[in-house]
C-alpha cells in the first residue's frame, strides 16, 4: 500500500475552507458546501447517522450489495482497476472486493486523510492479495489523468452511498462526464442512488431521534470556530432538514434562532431571525430519472438492482 500525492496540505485545506465559507456567507441565500461536513469528527458523526433506524439508505444499499455483489463483480470483470470516489470508511467495499479477481487494483479516493489511511489498512489486511493505491484528493477536482499506471486495464468507478445526490442535476451530469473521462472507453460505473419516496420517510431519515444528523449539520459551525477562528454562537443555530418535493431533494439548513452575526476574518455576517445557511441538498431519483440523467452524460445502463420496496437503486453503467 502506498499513498499517492497530491495530498492537500493542511494549510491549503484551511484556505479552501475559509474561502468557501466566506463566499458562501456573502451569497444570498447563504450557503456552505456539504463537503466540509467531513472532517474526522464529521465523518464519525456520519457513520453514526448510518446506524440510526431512520436513515435507511446505508443499510438498504448494503443489503443490495450483499445480495448482488457477485453479479456486480462479474460486470466489473477481471484485471480491472476499481476506483472508489469518497471512500470514507469504505464499509461497503469488502462486499465488492471479496468477489474481485486477485489481480484487481483498488484505488480509494477521499479528502479525509486519517479516514483514508485507516480504511485502506483495514481492507489491505482483509484482502492481502489485492493491490491498493489510496489517493488523498478531492474527487471533484480530480484531473482525468489522476489514475495512472493502469494502461490496458478496465477502470470502473465505484460511487456508493448516493453521494451524487449532493450535486444538482446539472452538476451531476458534469460529474458523470468527468467520471467517463477518468475511466475512458470501455470503463464502467457502479453507483448507488437514493430513490424518491414518501415525504414522511425522507424527513425522518434526516431528522433522526438520536440527533446525529443535527450534530453532523452543526459540526460545520464548530469547525468554523476551531479551524477558522469564527466568532459565533452555535447554540443559536437550529438544525432544519425537510423534503422539498418540487425539487425532488432533501434540504439541510442551519437556521438562526435570533438576529445575530458571525464574525469571520474581520468580516461580519448578519443574520435575521429565521434566516438560514443552506448546508446540503440531497437529490432523489427514480431509476428511470437516473437512467435519463446518466444518458445525458454518455452512460448506458447495463444493470439495475434495488430492494423490494425500491427505496434505493444500484446501477451499473458503461460508456
Ligand atoms: C452522504 C450525501 C449521501 O445525502 O443522505 C446524511 C449525507 N446528510 N444525512 C445524504 C447526509 C445528512 C448523505 N450523503
């Protein structure tokens, strides 16, 4: 196992975070991109969310992978390179890796270095024969030539967890086109996509009773305080998540409980009572909708797997 550059330096990461927050708080409505949820603590909170009874996506997708991973591995093929985008704790990955041929190469990509290191070590111990090449990077910025030394191998991107839901449909098309460029002709994409369903089920999934989703959302404020020296009263912001049906997406917000200001790097950002920072969109697609979206990006659906209630879809696409 070897870690490849370009690992973003802590300094650069902090600069990015500051720039994004400053720009986001200057915009109307105020926003902060969801990728900043995932520092070490945020990644841990996300893992806790996945264990709640309300958050169905993880266990539903895991069950789909458990039942169909052999077939999925067949589609991935032998002598392939499997690239996982935003691998995080890579909890579902063994379900695929266990069926891959011994000459497969696994390339996990994640922005969180400790998470990447720990999860790759764990996988390497469990699958000693597989070659692993972790890459610490923001996959949104990954150039098409980032995955080198894989000439003559089929490249397949594994993108589970419905992370694509964080993109707007336009952004999703852009990302899917970039994934196509990354894997090249003959490449594939195994992707998990959360489906549309009742507002009640969706709202519950993003408002778990244990409060992990609320803590996850508010961790952004804590990060701003500890890493950027922002002056703010985190208790004066409330977690708000709801299904915006016309847009087909969950929205997460941090809503100001009063009229107040956040001070950041010499600048003051004013909030009215009830004004929010929009922190996440999580788009939901029916199988048919996603198939159309992927087609726009040049992908063709080969196979689709889902649970009996069609809460969640896993698609295998090829170019
Ligand atoms: C990791 C983006 C798929 O949208 O469901 C979970 C993140 N946010 N609870 C999702 C999340 C709040 C998650 N994704």
